[in-house]
C-alpha cells in the first residue's frame, strides 16, 4: 500500500450486520488494509456465506452471531474477545433492518405513517439506533479505557440529510392511502445516528476515540427497472452505486488517513443531495 496511513495491520475491526450486502464490502475493505475482522450478524447463515465470500485467511477473520439489540449478546461477544486477548480498534455500526416496500401485498399500507405499527417502530429503532448505541457503549468504552483509542464508524444513509422522495416507491393502480412509502423509522434512525456520531466524537475525544458517519446512497442490487430509472433521474451522476464503491471511504474513515476527521458525516450520494 502506497500511503501508510491506510495501513491497518495489527488492528482489529468489528462489523455489525456483516452478513448483509454492504457488511461484506466493509469487511473486504478493511481486510484489504491489513486489518483483522470480526464479522457479527444476527444470522449465522448469512455470516457463514459472508465468511466464504471473503475468502480470507482464517487467521484474519472471526465470526460471532450477535443481535445488536440485545445488550447481553453484545456484552458476551466483548467478553469472548477479551478472553481471547483481542482488542477492538475499529467498530463499524452497520446493522439495520431493511424495510421492504413491495406494494400491492395487502400489508404495504402499514408502512404509511398513519398505520405504522408501534412494534415495527420499536423493532427497527432497536436494531438501527439502539444497537449502534449498545455496541458503541460496549466496545467504545473499552477503546477509551486503555488509552489506545479507536474509531467508530456509523453507517447512516443519504436519508440522514434529506427526506425520502416517496414518489420513488409509488405503484401504479394503487389508491393513495395504499401506496407504499419508505417508513418513518428509516429517516429517524439514520438522522439519529448522526446525532450519536457527534456525541461520541466529543465524548471520548480526549481518550483518542474518533467517531464519524458514512451516508451511502442507494446500492444497485437487482431492484426493478422502473425504480432504478426513477431513482437514477434524481442523481446527478445518473446511476445507483455499485456495492464496492464505498470501500475506499470505509478505509479512509477507519484508518489514520482520517486522523483529523471527527464527528462528521460523509455523504456519498453521487450528488443527489447537491441537487
Ligand atoms: N444498500 C443500500 O442501498 C444502502 C444505502 C444506504 C445505507 N445503507 C445502510 O447500510 C447498512 C447495510 O445495508 P445493507 O444494504 O447491507 O443491508 P442488508 O439488509 O443487506 O444487511 C443488514 C444486515 O444486518 C443484519 N441484522 C438485522 N438485524 C440485526 C440485528 N438485530 N443484529 C445484528 N444484525 C442484524 C441482517 O441479518 C443483515 O445481514 C444499513 O445500515 C443500511 O441502512 C444501505
């Protein structure tokens, strides 16, 4: 590697939701920089698949099933890692529940604010926001305590800086009150993560713990053509992201390359928020 500031050799990064679309990419990005990665996810099956896809040396990858919304599971992983003599230098809070808005299922109207079920609010906030708090509490405290500092990266979304354009999710032939929408939880969780980022950035600054957020725009993952076209028309670069296009930002934010960046939110949206 040319710039030694990106070198993560000797560092260990824990990623939540590592079995998902972007979690694997974050892991690959950090492995590329020489980090040891700890993959965690609620789904053992997704974790196993992610581990296989990474194809990394077993010496560089640990895998733990962990539900970020369950404090005892988070504490259990922290304890297991400590018992194994491992220190987490980098925490990537990436886990989230991705609400699907398929439309016309008979269930879809429940994504609308008027009908949005409290249980779904609680469940999604518990993972996307409370989970980031619980992991930051468990692993950030350890980073701060031994004086060696660390990095917390919260994966937010371009929807942390603007409101969803609900026209994107409209389905032809459905009455207005049955139209699917991006649920309120997504905006609240992603905006909340920016507040958490700023709080953490100042709270442990003296202990050398930095916190930043990355706000990706939509990743192309086989969505239907109509949706992709509508979304692309809102993006100055005219397309959705490829899944690996956030890797370099993750490398920057998790390494000394960003040593003077703290409490910020990098919005990588191909210019959508500039329009
Ligand atoms: N994919 C995109 O277009 C996009 C765009 C902007 C932001 N993001 C954000 O990036 C992050 C990753 O998104 P993704 O597309 O990879 O989503 P994904 O749904 O593919 O992955 C999320 C992962 O989180 C895991 N998870 C769910 N509940 C959990 C829990 N309680 N504890 C631990 N793990 C849990 C899931 O099993 C899954 O593997 C999310 O925070 C998402 O909001 C994604």
